[in-house]
C-alpha cells in the first residue's frame, strides 16, 4: 500500500514539474550585458525627466 501511494505521489509530482516547463522554447527573460542594461536604464530615466 505504501509503495502504491509513493508511486502515485511521484506521478503527480512529475505532472506538476512538467507543467511548469516552457514547452515553446522561448525564454521569458532577456539576457542583457551590463552595458546594455545601463543603456536601457539611462533611456528610461531620460524619458521620465520632463524638459
């Protein structure tokens, strides 16, 4: 009985982990270098400052 419960728990855990993966292959987060990040922060701060 304990073995069956363990197997059922492992199956449900596998489904939970599998549903969290990104199957489309697209990354949600863009990898930026420090220079690119600094440039984007400067552009955003310039947009907020009224002239």
